[in-house]
C-alpha cells in the first residue's frame, strides 16, 4: 500500500517543481528519448489540446533510471514498476490460459511484457472543462495497462454493448486493469482493448499513474500460434510493434481506430 501512496506523492512533488526544472525533461531538452515531459498528446495533430501534463518514463535499466529519471520521483516510480510485476504475471497467466497457452516461456514473456513505461499524469483544474478533455477517447497500445488513480476520479470506459460511457469509481488501494491493443491483436480479437477517456475537471487538480506493459519495440506482434492452430482465420497481420506505436503517436486520439493498422 505504501508503494501506491509513495508514487502518488512523488507525482505531486514533480509537478510542484519550478517550470524550468520540469522543462529539462521536455522533447527539446531531454538527453534521452526514454524520458519525456510534455503537455497534451499530439499537439500538432489535435483540434483542441488535451488538458494535461505528463512525464513519460521508459524503463531500460536500473542504471539508466538512476542517472536520467528526475530525482524527485525516480525511486518511487521504479519501486511501483517492480512491485507490479507479480500482479502482471498472474494476470497474464490467467489470460493466456484462456488462449490455450499452457506455459509462458521466456519468449512468450518477452513479447507480452518485454518493455514497460510509466507515466506520471497531471490534470490541473480547468477553468472551462466543458470546452476540452483531460484525455481524448482511445485504447492503449499496450498488452496491459495498470492504472493507479487518486481519489478524485474522472476515468470513463466505453460499454461495448450500449456504447455509453461508464465512470470508473475510485477505490482506495485499488488498481484499474485495461487490456490494450497488443493483447487484442495477439488474441486474434478474443480479448478486446478498452476504449477510455478522462474528462476535464473544474474543481480539483488530479493525478493518474499508469504502467504500460508492452512488447519490446523490436518485436513482431500478431495472432499467437496457439490461437489460430485450430484453423481460426487470422483477422490481424504481423506488424512490427514500434511501427504500430509510431502510427498511434502520429495522430490525435481517435477511439480504437489505431487497431485497424494491424487488420488483415
């Protein structure tokens, strides 16, 4: 429990830093692509900017994190990533059983969770919340996303039956688990990635801390052999994961349209 509270506290501390200190980690100033501070999602492609700031930390190694991640939050972010690994492995074991994958060997583990990224997201109080969004509607490109919320709320998911937006309530000490596009593709559509959004808020500053559990950028993802060995027709092709991610980031949030990039 202290791990969750510590990373939330560290997120607040990062955003309390002077602007010039945070900007050291911006696209223009950061010494590495693994650490990126920014605002909105893809500003050059959006009609209306999203009302958020984010610090994105791609985990390469303990040594790189120790030398390049912001000191005010590096230890807490690392501890949160490492503490989540047991939960992630248990979830993936259950999900793989549903796909006739009896054992997650080293190769399977690599493609399911070979890389991880943690975001420290900050949604400042918005003077005109009806004019914008915190985060536009989208599904994640991950295998799984592990989301830690504060107690203010604001995350909505799309109910695929009614197509209505449903608020995800906050429960102290809980995590929200999303299936991402990579798992939808690898399961040949049996598991569906979750379309979600965050609304802007006129009353409070909010934070969210997601961990994105991903294939490695160099991995080729497509329907797993165990899924299509019974003769099921693949509905997704094999794609280089880094190409899929680049496609996601070169446009504004647009619901679940990204997954069509991998459709046969």
